[in-house]
């Protein structure tokens, strides 16, 4: 509540400074406008936000587009042709009044005319407000406490996010406030020619290649080592596929026991830590299927039109989900507590302490979904002798 009080105390000062910057003329959208998008969520959310940048550039080709991000997502935007500037806003910079004001001053010097706040929290709302950005449109989340509701009133416009509308629908609806309509949903990820060569050289052996993402940054979503290993063994024993393990360095060696199996190890490629987030699209686009819990690499595969099996666990699939035609979502909807993880409300501990939403998913169920996603007849026609 302290920041609410400070915001309202500084409100007249902000209006005066904004008027001085505009030379006393009434606020109006310049031509071309410049947009600063606040999306400080993690990898999957950023990938699902990429249509926003493209649609802004489609409507205003000469517009300058900047994005305020969580540093972990920087590789997703490094080669995005629709983004002109990436501004990292880490957790340390968001703490305390002094840091917030210092970041707002940095943004103020950049002179953006419009702000689009897709991740509405106190740090993002106040940064845009104190940066003297004249036009500020924010998503109004479905989960908001009193403090956030009061801060949201500082914006010049809000667009409510309400179930069952997907977050991306809400983002694109917010673009209407800037006169941007007729938007497409296609997500985009980019890589480099060097990464394309690296991926081509890495994928050795017989395909099809099946990507498996065994890890996640949120323990709420973890399916478990034993489940992933059993599923991997089923894929290798029942199909002619080669498995590619995907993820960061910490997941390297996840399939160690299977890698040492003389009958199976030759058909497992461990890419964990070998491909950076920037390079990952070049590898994933070459796969026939990607399987994992609801995490960033699943959305990267979906953006590349690679079929996915998404073990959704606690996640609200009305909020955000893979939308490819051959995407399969597995979720235990019969549980009263499902879903409990939403775009604007993300828990990191199970409030009922059993995590049945993900642990009750059997490897056999995921295996059947994988075969369906790959295509009818795959398990029979491609079986090993």
C-alpha cells in the first residue's frame, strides 16, 4: 500500500512534468508512435507474447518497439525483427523505491509515447507511470488484490482478462486501444545460421526424432524422473524413434541409465546444455514431436509447428496452451484443485500437498498421446522388429 500512497502523492508532479515535456500541448499519439511493452514473465509467456510485437509493426511499420523483460527471456527476442530494443528489468532492479525510480528515469530518457503492460505488477505499472509515458494501457488481471487494483487506476486504459479467454486474446484485445485490429495468433521464435548448422550436425542416427523435456523451473509441474524414464523406454522399445533430451545443463545425464543400455543408448541424444535457448529453435524445428510438462520449450515447439504432448498438471489451459492442430494436452480435470496455476497467479507449492494433477498421469497415458500426436498407425507401422 506504501507504493499506492507514493503514486498518488506524486501524481500532480507527474502530470506537470509530462505537460512540460509535451510543451503544453494536449496529449496525442505521435506519428510514428513508439511502444514500450512490459512482459516480465518467463520463457513460455514471452513466446506467447511474440504476436504482439509483430502486429504492432504490421500496423505501424515505422514504430519503435521496445520490450521490458525478465533477463532469462532475452535470447527469445535477440533476433526478433519486430523488436527494436530489449530492456532487462531483473528482480534486484524491482526492489525498493530508489531502484524503481532509477529504472523509471532510464525509461523516461528513451521517450516512448505508449506503454502496453502485459504483466501488471507494481514495478511495471509504476515504472511506466513515473517514466512520464503519456499513454499507458494495462491488462487488468483476473487475480488482483486491493493494492494492484488501485495502481491499475493510474493507467490511461485497462483491458480485463477474464476466463475462458486466453491471455493472448487479451493481449491482442489491448492492441485495439492503439487502433490495431485484425491480429493473427502465430507465435514466432528465431535462431541463427550457425545454430542451424550445429543442429544438423547433432542429429545423427535414424529418425524420427522425439524431443523430451524432463525438467521445469517450477517444482509444482514436475512429473518425476521415473515417469520420464519409463516413458522414454516405452518410446524406444515400441517405436523406431531416436529420443533427444532437451533442457539446460542441470538436466544433462537425466537418462544416464538408459544411455548405458547397449540396446537403447545408441538411440538417445542428450542435448541438455548443448544448445542454448537462442540455439534451441534450430534443433526443435527438426523434431517430429516434443513431450514435456507445460514449460517454455513446449511453447517453442508449438511456435515452430512441431506437435507437442503437454502434461499440463496444475496449469490453467484456458489461460495459455499450445494451439497447434496436433498438440495434445493431458490434464487431470477431475480434481477440485485443478487448475490452480494461472497467468497472473502462479504458485510454486501445492496447497493440498499431493500434486496429484501431475503425479497421477501414467507413462502409458503419455505414450498413447505421443502416438496419437505423431499420427495414426505410427506405433504399428514404425515398430521395431
